[in-house]
C-alpha cells in the first residue's frame, strides 16, 4: 500500500505511519487505516460488532496533519466523537445473529459506518460549517461499500477495505470543502443507508438515545489477542484450562468448543474444513486465515497460552504441535439459546484427556473488555509486541506522545513520532 500511494504521487499533505514521505491526505488515511487493521489487533465494540477506532484514528491523523494547528485535545475529541457515532450507527440495524430469523451479514458495518462517521471526524478537523458537514456526510454515503467475503476466504482485502473506508471518509470532507453537495437524507431517505443496505430494519433509539451524554467509546474492548474478537472469550477459556493442575498438552484426546451464534460460526468457523486445514493455515494466506479460524485460535491458546502477532508468523503457523491438535478440535453450533445472554457471546471450551478427565471452562468477559480492562502497563506491553521491529528509543518516543496526547499543543508531534521524523 505504501509503494502504491507513493507511486501515485500528489501533494505532500500528510504523513504515513512508519515512513518519511508525505502524500495526499486521502492516501495517508488509506495506508494508515490498512495498517491499523493489518494485525487484526485493533479494538472492537462487541455489541455494535464494529472496528471503529481503526478508521477514526487514521482519518483524524491525516486531516489534522494536513490542516495543521490541531491540539492533541481537539484530536482526541474528534476521535471520541467519531467512535461514538460509528458504534451508534452500527447498532441501529436490527440483526438476528442466530436462530430462525438469522440472515447472513454480507455487508460490513465496520467499513460502512467507518465511512459515514469518519466523514464527520474529517469535517470537524477541517473546520467545516454545518452545511458543509452535512454535505460531507451525504458524500460519504455515496461511497459506502465493504463486504465480509474477505473474512470467509482469509484474503488481505479485510485490511484494505478498512483503508478504503478511511480514504472515502477523508474524500467526502474534501468534496464538501470543494463545494460538492451531498444527499441530505443519507440514512432515512427512500434510497438511504437504512433501506438500501438493511431493508429498513433499523431502530433510531440506539443511534439517538443519550447522544452527547453517553459515549460508546467507553464500551470498546481492547484486544489482547491478534485475531477476530469473536474468538476471544473462547481463547480465554482455553488458557484457563491450561492453568488446571490436571491439564497435560500431550494427553489431549479431544477438544469441544461451543459457538452460540450463527454469525460467529460464519465468520470464524465456516468452512470448517478450511479453517482447520493445517496446510492452508501454514500457506501463503495463512496469516489472515488463522486470525479468522476458531480451531487455530484454540490450538494456539492450548499450546502457547496466547495469540500474539508472533504466533502468526509462518514458522509458528506450521508448528507440528498446532497441526497435530487441529484434527482433535470439534466446534459445535447451538444458536437456540441466544436469549440467555448478551454480547459478547461466552466462550465455552471442554478438553477431554486420554485418562478420561474432562476440564471445562466458560468465560463471558475476556481481558480488555470494559468489565475486565487492560491496565496501562498491559496496553504498553501489547504495543511493544506489535512494534517489536522498532528500536527502543523510537517506541519510547511514541509511548510518551500517546500518553500525553491530551496535553500536546500540536498533534503533529504524534504524527512526527509515528513517521519516525
């Protein structure tokens, strides 16, 4: 993505994370949001089922870097607003995740609401007035796209679509700034987002209740594991099993994992023959495939008690210990009990040992959920294993800039640190 946008050229407006070049602001958002999703370690709102921050932060950084003079506090305000609106938009469609009324979510809320809410982040930081902000939101709807097929196949478009929605958000505000009018009923119009993408099955209450007083950013879960959030409670349950004194890796006879929604099954289990295929997981598309494979997640948790980016490298994915365990993992779907709990859905794992002992655990909140928050030290540790290729002096500068962001007079101190300049 870096090579592409640098090759495209254009005005030097905004920095790229990890690179010295400046590129047009939409191109910077494209690269940086792709990067934000590239490790599948960005945070998730588990009720809205959306990766909002991975769009809002790159959009805000690109526009603030381009415009200049944005304080760290103003940057944070725009990001918090964008996450709140992105999540609220994601919760407006009525979605049955299992049971008789289930219909597959072919379109992605993450990418579409990222474009919509991201355009408002860009408009705010670009200083647009109310009418031009409305234009930006309407222009954003004209660019709404994004589907879930990449998750099913384990392709790199999962990351790139995150970049495209951020690019579209910045472009929407740029179009408005240039005087291009946008639709005024992008949500509720005859052909608006509610109708075009959700057949009109939407509610306004999740979008409007508490708007401006309750912020959904407070309900975002930070990921401790580098994979789809749907699998985190099951990973946590598997790790708890390894803490049992009776557990022995070399005595595992079989592993049973319970999945409680068809939506979860479709994203990280279907097709199960592919998601549990050791050769495919070790192959060229294996990184992405492993991140959306519940069998791989559970095998990694039982073998290594973690799932970091290091556990997705080619050698780790080809580990014989993982490969030998995959055929012994059975995933069972039961979406008839959806009314018994709220999202995130619980993770239930049962390990049967050769000597007949059964060890089972159920986890309803994984580390990183607002009910089980990660400490600042744990978040810094996570950042360091994400950025392990950087020298210590560089990571120290970034950590200081992030932790003091609300005090920065110019947010470009952060973008400079991220770019390494």
